[in-house]
């Protein structure tokens, strides 16, 4: 017997894909010759299942190879669905965290702006007192709008 080669593996993969495609359409009987292949496929595809069912009174049973259907919404979610949902939630949390950091930085900048504005208004008020004029006249002198600046 020749040693196992890459072309054998490629053929085996192609056979496996072809078999899986046919299984998606309907259940398939598996002969005893294919038991080894069946075990390999079960290892590589967690959705692959077997069932033993009686065929007639003379034979005990045959194996049927099938893919598990998608779970009903009322039933427990499939592990793949749970992993997908977990990934979505992690992504949402990361996006929220990024937005929260940006919002926190923006709030800090607004606080600094308000503190600087308060200091500037205090200085203009004291300058207006020293010159004995209204604060509005100083705003006009320096090109500031008293309602917005």
C-alpha cells in the first residue's frame, strides 16, 4: 500500500464536502465501510450526528448520517449562536467604552473652557470697576459679545 499523500487528503476533503452538501438536503444511509470516514467527519464537524434505526426484521439497524438542524427559538441557543452573540456584545461594549472615553475627554475640555471663561469674566469685571465703567463697554472695546463670550 502506498503511503498517504497530499492528493489523498485533497480527495478526502472533496469527498467530505460533497457528502456534507448531500447531507444538507436529506439524511443518508452509511455503510459499515464508511464508519471510519464517519468518525473522521464527526471530529471535523461538530454538527454531524449519527442515529441507529431498525430497517427491517432481518437486519438490526443501519446508521443514518445527518446534520443537526438549527435550534428552535424556544429551545436553548446553539453554542455557535452563543459565541456569535458574545462576540457582538463584546464589540458593543468596546464601542461604548470608546464613546465614553471620548465623552469624558469632551467634558473635561468643557470644564477647562468654563473655568477660563469665568476667570476672564472676573478680570473684565475688575477692570470695569477700576475704570468705573459698565462691563458691557469693555466687552465692546475688546470686540467681545457679552451674551456669548
